[in-house]
C-alpha cells in the first residue's frame, strides 16, 4: 500500500500549523492594539477563511500563486512553485486553518492581565522579553489549543488543497484527496482505509488535547 | 527628594488636570473614578499625558514642550499594582530577581536572597503567586520593586486586595518598610485611615483635579474644601449663607450662628463631624427629634433633626460609644471649633 498520502498530509499539516502558530500569535497580538475601526476590519478579513467555502479559498490562492498570475509567475522565475506542488498544500492548509489559531489566541489575550505588561515595563524589562517570557507563557494554554486545532484542521483540509495542488498519488496526494479520488474511481476499499486512518489520527489529536487540558486543570487546582 | 508634576489629559468624558509638588510620602486621596490611579500611571509612563511635565528629583520624565517622554523602563519608578501583578509563570524568587539588573550571577543571587530574608519570604520563595497568601504577594511585589532601588515608588490601592482583618497588620508593616525607604512615595487610596497612617502629606483629588494638598494631620483637622471634608469622613455637611464676617445662616436648620472667627465670603458649606456632637456644655445647642438609631459593632449611629429643621433636608448623624445611655437624649450641640468651614470644590 502506498503510504505517501499519510506522510504528505502529516508534513503539510506540520509546516502549516507551525506557520499559522507564529502568524496567528503575532497578528492576534498586534491587531488587538489597533484602533477600533481598523481592528474590526482586520478581524473580518482574518476570520474570512473560516466561513468562505474552501474551494473559494483555493481559487483565491490560485489567483495569488498560480503560474498564470503575476506573483505566481514571479515566483516561478525564481524557482519557487506552489501550484500543483506539495508545498502549495502548506499554503492552502495554513490559509484555511489560520482563523482557528488567530481566534483562540485573541481569546487568550483578552483574558490576559495587561497589568503584567505594565509591571514588566516599570521593572525595566524590554518589550521583547515581556512578550516572549511573560505574555507567551501566560497564554500557553490558548496557544496549545490553537495549535492543535489548526493542526487538525490542516490535516483534514480538502477543498483548497485539491484546487491548488490537485491529485498526484506520488507527489501531492493527501489523505483527504486520496479518499475523494478513490471514491470517484469506485475504489471503496481504499477510500474506507484512508477514512479510518483519518478518524484515528483526528481522534488521537482530540484525546491529546483533552488530556492536556485535564492535566492543566488539576495543576491549577493544586494549592500547597 | 522631591517631585513635581503638572499634567493634563483629555479622556473625552473625563478631564485629568493635576498639579502637585511634594516630597516624602504623599497620599492621593479621593473617591473611585476621581483620577488618582490615572495620575499614578502617568508618573510611571504607562499613560502618556496630553501636555505638562513630570519631574522627579530634578530629573525630567515627561515634558510635552521639550518633547521628552521617557519609556517606563527608563523612569526608574517602582509601581505596585492593586493586584500586585506578580508574574504567574514565575515563582517568588524569580519574580523578585527580575526587578534587579545585575550581570554577575553571584552578586545577583546574594542580593535576591537578602531581599527574600528581609521580607520574610524564605518559606515561599519556591512557590508560585497562586500558591501564596495576599500578604506574601504584597511583600513579594514590594521586594521586586525595592530590589531595583527605584528613585520613587508608587502604590496603587495597596491594601484593597486584602481581607479586612489582615489590613491593619499589613498597613503597619508597610509603614515600617516605607520608613526605611529614602525616595518619595505616592500612595493612591480611597481609604482615609490608610492615608492618615501612612502619609506625611495628603492631596485630595476630585473629578480629575487636585483640590488641596497639605500635611495629612492638618488636612484631617481642617479639610477647608467640600470634597476634602467628604473624603475625610465628615458625615454632616450643610450649605450655608454668609451673612457677614461673623454671621452665617444654615438654611436647612433655619438657624443663624454667630462665630468669633472671621468667615470668608466664599465659604459655602459647613461640616460637623458625627462624633463631635455632645449632649451638653456646647455653645450651639438645640433640642432634637431622633429619627433612627442604628447599632454598629462598637458604636451607636443616631440620626436626628433639630427642631425647626426642614423636613426635606438631610438627617444629622451623631455617633457615640455603646456604653452611653441613648434613650433620653433631648438636645445635641457643638462648639465653634467643631465647625468645619468649607469652600465649594
């Protein structure tokens, strides 16, 4: 059996969720500081991928990085190709899963006590130190939850991925595109196997998330 | 050691206009929402005023005309937050160590340990903020500030997060700590007892403005302004008309009083403290009608009106110890020195 789709799905989800992790963290942090109107507009734009149909997302990405469009053509000339290439899967998955990370971090920052930042400043700590050593550790739970959700979403991405990178069973196939391809070609058995694969991986992710949350709840409840 | 500031900031519906010079320990006393904490945040550099200047020991922290606005990191001003703002992801030791800039690890460690001992935090130095008591959290926050040797410390409602029974003990502890501190201290509070206990000078803040600044004891003895009298706890305040230099008319009581002292024409209220009233041997003494008697833990709080007092005016408060008989009070009075003459501000 060709296990390439599993490997490909995992690496796409892995890179996509890493990108989304940092992008979501930084954007959530900076958008929060924007004036109200700009914040409202940015919020809408950044959350759009969550509510747009994945095929629409995929088409938007083709407009951006497709070789027939200016930016994509430019990338082509310097040898970077996302269209019909597994690396495009990272872009598609990151695009679609970004709102999950962004929203979760925004929520965590809303609950973060701003006085800790001011206290850090009056103690002479640099803003970089405050961000990485005080803000980030104290919204850790939100970051992890956002990362796991984004990873799970990236792993299950189908619509935008199939639009942007198509299906080539040795080059671009992911679990979800393999299921669709097998079904369309009346290969019920293959579709079922990959479906089970996907269910197991997704369930595992959710179990890990729940275990982590329970563990944290117990730690916080522990008073000496 | 001294500091002075004159700042203005427009918050839309709220205007902050504060102009203060002081040294030693100053209490900013005022009701919540009066702008005390905002003033403190301006000094620390957390909020930027629209205009004005802030100077500590001759060093300019902010000057809108000279376009100086030092970031909080460079102000060397310690700020203790109402919630103490200890970093939850660091234990007591780490929190305190953060306040100290020193490259040499051995020197730093020694200093942090000294501080922990001084503030009696040995037993909790490995614990996290969630695991320690309110008093320990306060000491940690103070140690974290003082270890950096700031030029000035700002205390924002330092006791409001504590249970009532802990307060007195910690107020005395704080007084002890502050007495060894060289720089200036600004204490923000809405509690007159805290201001009285801890500060040499008190500034009354009301509606975003400083009303009056004076030696604390002097200010409580003679508040001079309406808002100062209210915040100092004066219960009985009535509008008056100044008839001439020695005669005032209390409209609500329908009574004219002749005073020995000169009364300025801009006096528009009088205040009489609830415990100053007595049943006999007073200059101004009148028959009363008791309206209500409330029992407090150690005192009675009696509300009454003078005979002839307007029915729609405020009751007068009389506070007396519980061991006194209160059943047959027929008259209550006050002397001239019990009268606080107040300007409307």
